[in-house]
């Protein structure tokens, strides 16, 4: 990339260019006292290169992701990065972009034409949702994370968006839940609210419900007992227990372990369960929400091995994942 060319004698402008990664708008140049004739001369000398009408960069090479983001924001100002682009900007320099499209939010009352490579979003009460002092300006992390989760391709991707944000310490589950309550219209509201409760408290209510409605019930597995007290091991409860088969299913709703001690306690629980003659299997979000049909087949096989005389039945979604159940031919 060609080295940036400083505009001599304009320290305030140089400072602006540095803050904006070498990107500047025509309006900003005029505000800094640069005459229109001077702008045209700088363009002829290639000291300023127009990237979109009214927005320039101070070099002739390819643009970095952050420069592309600044071009998009300045071209649509007042505007701010949103969705994945807001989260990408929070990551700082050096990370490979996840999404080549730049997501930009403007107030819902405006309808500007988006430059190539920019996806435009119209937000109500834009000022309340944006950190205008950020560089580039961007929607607050809580709104960006919720937007990504609500528009995710599937529930598992939505869960990942929430979990990743909390694990990366962008925000907290409590702040996300508070922000969610303020959103008048958002997809997956009930589901997201449930997942956030799981993330905050380490419980697995959504996962337990998912196991019942996506694995057990639609595939004809026997009805299990839930939250079974295990008084022999202190004040703890087993998530799912198929009592006649002495099979326990532990649903691990934690999306990441706090420390090695938490994992060690899980392993002790499984060992204690084995001493009682129970087989314990642990399922997470991938098995329940990502691959429920395959999981049902495997749990059904375990139950059959331990005396269950029934067999799992295919659900309407099984054909799409080529799941074969015990007793089927062909």
C-alpha cells in the first residue's frame, strides 16, 4: 500500500485523518477550512483519492477493513456501524474480517442510497443506541449482539452469538437481557430471553425444554423423569433419568466452563452415578439443537441396550439428516 501523504500545514486535519484511519469527507474538509479549489488540487495530485462521492482517503492503495468502515459511515452520516460490523470494530486491528459486507445503521426516518458493499439498516431512536465517540461510531455492543442473534440462520448460531459475546467480555448476560426488554420488535424474543437466563445463571432450562421437544417427544423415546433428587450424593438433581434403564442424561447448559474445578465436579458426578449402576451421558447445545435426530437415535440405542423394548420413531425432520433407526431396513 502506498504510504499515506500528510496534508502539510493542517495539524487539526492531520489529527482527524489519523483518528479516522486516513479517511475524510468533503464536509469535514470544508469545516476545517480547506477550500474547494484546494480539495480539487489534492485530488489531481492523488494526495486525496475519492472512494465514494464526497469521501476520500489519503493514499492510493487498497483499503483496510477499518478504512472501508469509515468510508461507509462517512458516506451515510449521520450513521454508525451495526450488527457484525460493530462487533468487528470492537475487536480492534489485526483480526481477519468475518463479513466482507459493512453493516451501517441510519435513523429510521432516512433513506439514503447505500454505497456498494454496504448493507443499510434503519433503526428507531438511533442516538440512544450508538456510541458516537467511538472510532468509527458504532451501535452499542448489546444491540449489535442481539441483532446478530435474532437474525442468525438457526437457533444454535443464535446461542453462539450470545455466548461468544459474554465469553469475550463484550458485555454481560444481564445487560443483554435488560436491552432485550427495551426492544419493541425483535425475532426470537422468548428464545433469546431463555438462553440469556441460562448464560447468566448456569442453568439449562432452555436446553431441557429443547431435549423434551426436539429429542425425546418427537422420536417416541420413553417419558423420562426430570430433576430427580439424588439424596445419596447431597443436594443435587439429575436432569433426565430413564429409571428402568438406569440411564441418566445430564444436559450441560453452560456454554463454557468457569474453570477446571467445574469440569472436575462434573466428572465426579458421572463417576458417582456409575457406582450406583447408572450410565450417564452428557449432552450440550450441539446434540440437542444442532443434531436432535441423530441424538435421539443414539439415546434410543442406549435405552434398548439397557432393556427398553421399544424403538425410536422418525420425526418429520429425520429424512433430511439420513437417520436410520433400529429395526428399519433398506
